[in-house]
C-alpha cells in the first residue's frame, strides 16, 4: 500500500499486486483505471522454468532447476511446487489463488495475455475505452493512440522475453505432465476459461 500511494496521478504503475481488500479498495477508487493481465497457467509454467533455468541466475530456483536432469523434471516441480531444504515455491494452483480476487472486481478490466498477443487492436481499443469511462478524453485520435501503443510494445526489450507466443505449452507437456497438472490444479483452467473441461 505504501508503494501504491506513492504513484502520482496520471502515472502508469505496474507490478504483482495481491488482491487484498485494502489494495482493491484503494485501486478501484474513482478516477483510476485498472488492468489485471493473466496468462494460461500452462504457458506461465513453461516460461518460468526457462526463465529461472537459463535467463536469471539470481532466481531462487536457478540452482535447483539446473541440478535436475532435464526440462521434464523441472516442469514437474513447477507444477507441484516445492518446500524443502530452505527452498520454497508454491504449486500452480496456489499461484493463481490470488487471481480470482481481481477477476471478481467490477472496476478492474481483466485481460488475458493471449488477447493482447492474438487480438491486439481489439484489446487495446477496449483498454482505451476503459480510460475514457473515467471522464478523461484522450486528446488524440484513436488511430494515433493505437499506433503509439503498438510502437511502445517491444517485448524483446524485456529481460524476461523468450518467445512471446501463446499455446507453447503443447510442445512441452507430456501426458505425465498433463495428469500431474490436473491432479494438482483441479478445475483451475475451467475457472479461468482456458478449457471447458479437464479432457484436454
């Protein structure tokens, strides 16, 4: 809350913010625009394993992941989580438990990462609509706004960028991973509307 209160009016802030009652009450006050961006948990897991193993040596899981024989074993740990030898990482289900708090907030626009990638212009237009719902009139044409936003989206400049694709989990999930994910996460994908049932 201390950090949130330091963000001046008219400034864009971003980060991982828990959906506590206090945070939600503050962020959904009048005049604010809130976007909650979430991703298919399966793709998130693939991304996290690659990031922690190959891209970020300071990551808490870096050494442990590299001690495992292969990607398959790392992905299993990413799904189940771990709590041993001073090493703690929550399961995929626990990672997303806080997500539902934001999905239930009426003054938070929830956006799937996949829509930003695959339906970019439609999604960006909806985001701009959300800004104008506050009464603020964007002082340039919508076409120009979209052009500026698209130009500003340069994921390759991010230190976390690897592929920027969606659905990449299909290349890495074995039948064993699928079963393990379903056992651990239950109906998580159904709640997030990524699957209609657990028959994937």
